[in-house]
């Protein structure tokens, strides 16, 4: 496989597939979290302004806590998701797919400074480009990943061709290919669909080849 | 069995599980609804793992496999989710875990302390020998601020009130704990970042101390720093030790991959970093509320000395197993 999906086996015997999140969705999530923090600072500045004498000190403590522990708090108590990550459908997990632990979350967030080095997360950016699983330096040390939670392919298979039995012994790979053709073909242009169908039935005209392939796929699925 | 039959047979289970997961993910982690479905969650989860394996084996469609995969992934995150550590682990950490972890990486702490003291002594000696050298290290304005701040003729407590103490408390937390965390993170660059911060801080302290001795302002300075210096300098040195350890795990990983060595080093250094956090919290408190008080030098030196002895004794002795006779 040449995609970025990560396959692993869990103790329950499941073969899980994780989809690590790339730079763009993480950047957007980061921007959302940043906006939330700024909103909190502004609100805090207004509220603390009422207590002039101690506001400076409390503000500094608040900045300290939010800058270092905002992600830790949400990653531990909101299923590995800061509000930004939640919006983007991302979550932090350990590389074995289990939820992030306290240690893991704190390591990855304390080492954030190293990712920021020298400016604008350059080190983290390079690390994510080099790493096969889009991990920044903090992720590498904490053994965590940011993954897409919803792999969300819910295709419509409203194709109206009569089903027909295959005229060759179908193996699992054929079956998967044909079913994928049925489910995902609607996203392709008709020309591309016919081109693919020609691989199955090179002897038929393109239109018939497509109908034939889809019919076999429906038969394999068990559509009636 | 054809895929549609399989789906018709099990779809209601999957639907239930998805609904349950939606509920579990919506509530805050501590409040688990006491629902019968939650009690047999592990069985349901295992059944879906099984169905997922069947779906792959029988060549069912990607969409179905993905759907089951997503249920398993979400279920797994609920099954093994983080539980709030209660007071127990924290007490364990402070009574035994932290000092043990510190001793366990003793060599790194000594290296970090060595770098810090080396640059401190070097710069101090330099400034004592050639007083004008201080201007090579600090700019003129910060030198004069320093001089007036520790002027024996003026008193620190005079122009400070309670609100300044709180402000300074916030500042020390924000600044000092941030420095410690950055020292740790700096270790990730083969230890260079941590070395640099240790060297820089040692030199800075040496320059200030050397200069204030030169201008005869040393007593206000030393009475100010001695008490909170105990937890603060120790904590910075420990953070440097953690950073160096991270760096060394990348330079010489031993019989492991660099990545595995780094993960181990980070995990083992974490109890020390938790302890550093608490030490710096204590230091910020002392620095803000005790250090600026105007008290006789003898009092401040003895309190400060006691703190130094206390911190070092804590790190060296706490959490040792003394054998059956001294079992606590």
C-alpha cells in the first residue's frame, strides 16, 4: 500500500486501520485553539481588570497555564481532542491506537517548544514531513499520533442494473475490487468507469462491460 | 454469507454501538452513565472486532470494513480511556517517585549542574578580575537596574505591597517554569538546547553576583536569593539533566533505535519534570512572599540554609527502601 494508512493489530484480534492527519487539518485545528485561547485572554483581561491590584499576577498565571496545559487538559478529559481537533474530527492517540495517557499528553505538549524552534513550528513541520506518520518531535517522543477519527466513506450504491452471476470463480480480491468499483464508481466520470470495466470484460463494448461489471458486483454484495 | 445478509443480521448491533459511543463521547469522561449497555460494553466490542475480521476475510466492501473499523477505534478509545489519577499517585510521586527518579538519572543531573557551575564560576571569576567585563555580558541598563534593586541603602520591602507580591508570584511562575520546560524541550536537539540554557543561566547568575560583590551590594542580593534559590536552582539543574538525557538518548541510543531510546528517555524523565514543576511552584511562592521581606541577614541566611539542606536531603534520601527495620 502506498497510502498513509497505518495498520495494526490490537490484543482483541482486530486489525485496525488508523489514518494519521496531515499538516493542513492540524494547522486549522491549531488556529481554532489559538483563537479560543485569545478569546479567553480577552475575557480574563476584562474580568481581572476589576481587581486592579492583583490582575497582573493572575493574568501571568493564566497565560502560563493555558499556554502549557490547555492541550493537556482537553486531551485527557475530552477523549484526546482539543476543541480545534474536535471541530476537525481529529484526535490524539498512542501509536497502538489506545487513548493518550497523562504522561503521553504532557510529554508531547512540553516538547512543543522544541517543535516551535526556531520560528513558526519549523522543526515540527520538518519532522512531520520526514515522519511517515506525520509526527512532530513531541509526538515522536511521546509515541503519539494525531489521527482522523471519522474515515467517513458512506457511499450511495443506488445503481440500477440487474444483478448477474459471475462467469468465473471469483476470489476475494476480485470481489473487493468489484464491490469497490460499485461503491466508488459514482465519484468517477463515465469514461473512467468504462475504462476500468474494460479490464474486467475486454471482449464487450464499453457500455455493456460497465453494466456487466456492476451487475456482478451487486450479485456479490447480495443485492436483490 | 453475502454482504447484504451479513449487514441485515448485524446492522442493529452496529447501530446500537454507534449510538452508545455517541453518548459516551458526549459526556465528560468522569460521568459514565450506569446503563446496562455500558456494562456489557466489552462483550459488544469484542463481537464487533470479530465481525470486522470476518468482513475483511470475506472480502466485504471497503465501506463496511471502514465503518466497523471506525466503531472499533472509537470503542477502543472508550474502553481504555484515561481515568483521573486521584491523590494517591501524586502523593506517591512526591514522597518517593520524584526523588527516586532524580537519583536514577544522577549522572545527568551532575552533568547539568557541572555545566551550570562551570559557567557560573568562570563568569564570576572573570567579572571579579576585570569588573568592566560585566558590560560585555549585560547591557548598561540592566546593570544599573540591578544595582539600584539591590542597593543596601534602599529597602526592597519599602516600595512593595501585597499586590506586587502577587504580580511577582505570577511572573515567577510564568517565567521560571517556562524556562524549565524549555530547557527540557531543548534537550531534544541532541542536548544542545539544554546545554545552552544551563550555560547561559549559570553565566548570567555569575555575572550578576560578581558585579554586585564588586559594587558592595552583595548582602541584599544574597539574602534575597538564598531561600528560593534552593528549590529554584535545583529545579533548573534537574530540568537540564532531563534535557541532556533526552539528547544523549539520540546521540547514543545503545542497542535500540533512536526513536525507541527517545521514547524511553522521555518516559523515564517525566517524574523528574513533574517534581521540577512542584519545586518551581514552591520557589515562586518563596521568592514572591518570603524573599523580599526585610529581616536580619542572619535569619535569612539560616532559613535559606535550612531550605538548601532540606531540598538536597529530600532528593537524596526520600523514597529509599531502608529495609525491614526502618520500613515506614
